[in-house]
């Protein structure tokens, strides 16, 4: 499963801005997934529109680490929230955090998807970019161009949040 991988902060003196929010009942969320609010709780961000940020981790209501996946299995970076959930996701809400994320098709198929300065939306699962949504107008993320890391998949792009539910500017 592809996901957003934190690379660095554009403010050399800053780290990620992590805030904890409760996951909506019956949601399955993963580290590296974009999320948004729904009735005050977290759900998958989906394709298009403002989002809150990217999941960096999970904790129990008391702040202790999550040790299972919420669905009877071992924890491996994904959590399935039960009914009356109290587990919280630690969400990076910084618009200065740079993430590497893969596109769902070959970069450059749609004009600009392989170039810095273009914008794209996520696919419905919020863990990849929809390559065909590359535009010069506003979209969920702003591209800084292809990820130069030789270990990154060839269709990886560096991005920052553009359409934020929190207007931190």
C-alpha cells in the first residue's frame, strides 16, 4: 500500500506539527494517509477538497502506544476503529512538511504531473496522487517536483499541503 512518507520540513528550524484527534467509529486509517474532519473526528480525506493533514502515528486515549490493530490483530501501522472508539491519530498539520508520495499512473502522462509548480489531488484512498488531476490551479497538494531520492519509486513526487482545513497562514 502506497502512502505519504515524511521527508523534511521546509522551515529548517521546525519539525512536524503533530496534533492528536479521535478517529471516527469504524474507520480504518494508516500511517501516511491524508485525513480530514467529519463531525469532529478523523476520516479518510478522499479525492479533492481541503484536508487536515497526514497521520504520523496512533495512541490510546491515555497517550500510551497502540499495541493492536483494533480488529484483533497485531499493530502494523494501520488501525481499525471500533464502535465508541477512543484511539487518537497523531496528525501532522504543518503546511511546511514535505512528503514523498507516488502517483497512480506514470508521471508526465498528464501535463505537469512530473513538474514542480503543479498541483494534484489524492485518489479516494488518500494514499496516492491521482496523476490525471495535475493542474496549475488549486488542488489538495502542491508539487515540488519528482522525488530525487534514488530509493523512491520512479513515480514519486515531493509535495506539501495546499488545501488545508486549517488556514495556518
